[in-house]
């Protein structure tokens, strides 16, 4: 039976596993991406995501300090906690979850362990720019009700074009009157 085997023990004692995840978590926050084995990356994801969620609760000053203390008890790194609350927290404030991404890199030469890159999603410049550009370049999605939306939007667009066209002519008229 598989009772009580929810977390991956990573072939370590509880204290060794806690120390390993604290070190990996602080390095992930500091460097924004790290390369490790796939099993450690998956264990780190479940360890770090609740800590990142704690940076978003800014109801009161007491709650913020309480969350600082809780996160520090997990990471044991003052600089990583400061980085998490000042840089990472505000950047992921609008994201409802899923702060990390795991990318498989293949097998390591030597022991054939499966390697993975774990990174903070909002700090990847390559993926972030392409997603933003793709969203900006996407045409407006058509639905059955979009005809009414186009009719309402069209007079506003025509009015905006008319005001831009009238402004040069009004300037020319004022110059001729002088």
C-alpha cells in the first residue's frame, strides 16, 4: 500500500531534504532559473510555489511581516527573502498561480540522470516577448455576436478619424484668417 508517500523523499532524510529544497529555492529566487535533476525540480516546484503565493498577500503590515517570517523559516536566506518580496512578488502579483516552468534537458553524461531547467515564468525574456507580440498581433476573434460590437465600435473609430482630419484643416483656416 502507498500510504503516506505523497512527497518525493529524493533518497534523503527529512532534514537533508529540507536543507536541499531551501538551498535550491533560494538559488532559484536569486538567479531566476537553475539546472538540476528532474526529480529535484518537481519537488522544488511544490516547495517554492506556495512561498511565492505568500508574497501576494498585502492586506496589512502585520500580514506582510508575518509572511516574511514564514518564508524566511522555509528559505533561511535573508537576501533571497528580500528579493522574493521586492522583485518577484510584484511581478507575479497578477498571475493566479503557476509561477515556475520545468523544461526537460535530456540525460546527464556520467550517471544518465534526467536534467531539467526550472525557471520563474515571468522572468523569461524570450517567452514573455513572443507571447506579448502574439497577443498584440492576433486579429479580433469573431463570434456570432461580433456584428453588433463592430457596429458600435465603427462610429467611434470614424469619429476619431474625423477629429484627426479636422485638426490640420482648422490650423490652416486660422493661419489664413490672420
